[in-house]
């Protein structure tokens, strides 16, 4: 379900997805693939919260350094 929600997001939100999944580390690939089921519980929670916030419309949610 989360994967489906991510794919439905507007592309402007993808930078936040990448930042959460990579924990802010630089990414060299054009496309980023990851297994949602292999994310840490903390990362998974941060990702779910971000996607929910994005789905509620409005501005792009800010991602804190603790995510």
C-alpha cells in the first residue's frame, strides 16, 4: 500500500522520499529502487508520515534531521 501511495505522489515530493530512504546520503543513480519491507522501522515510520503529509496537499513537508 505504501509503495502505491509513493508512486501516486507528485514528482515534487520525490526529493523528500529519497532523503528519507538514503538518510541524506548522496545518490548517484538516476533511479532509486528500494524494498519497503527491508527499511528500518524508524525509516518506514518516517516515510509513511511524509507520504501522509504529502497526500494531504499543501506545501512540501519539511524533513527534520532526526528522520
